[in-house]
C-alpha cells in the first residue's frame, strides 16, 4: 500500500496563492490514480482535481476550474496543487487521495472510491 503526506497549507488572504504537495511512498506509484480532495466543516469531502500518470489528462471540479492547477513529478513520487485566486469558500482541509488501479475519469466522476488518504493540510482563506 501507499502512504501519502500533504504539505503546503496555511493562512492566506482572498486572492492569494498556495501550493500544496503530496508525497507518496511505500507503494508502486504508477499503479495509483492520484488526486486532491477537500472537506470544509459541516460538508462532505469533495473532489477537487486529478491527473493521469503521464500528465496529459486533468480533471477539475467546476468550483476551482481556471484557478487551480494540478501537476506531478513522477521522479519524486509527488503530486502538486497550485491554488491561485483563492476565495474564502476554498477554506477546507485538503487531502491527497489515491486509488489502486484507478483512472482519472473515475476519480473525477466519483466512480472510484478513494481508499488511501493523507493526513490532510489546512487551507484557510480570509477576507
């Protein structure tokens, strides 16, 4: 199985930017579909973004499209989420998730159930 560790969260004013990182270890990285999710207080965890192994295909939630960019560095077993033009509604705990033998399409549309999670990193957007 794979272990996931997120980093890069913090406090930022509306309109600011943050870059999140998810480092994977202990598993065969190419075998996992990787993506980002978030959960705000009182809300269900929701899909944010995912990317194919090659990086050629990406999917985003409508709420973040045009503001967030997912990328990956396979040599480092790491997936990133660049978040620009942050809004207070983006405030949440952001989680890296993985599905063994998953696909980008299935992660995006909810067909795959994420069963590997990182510990989460808090993103708070003020004003």
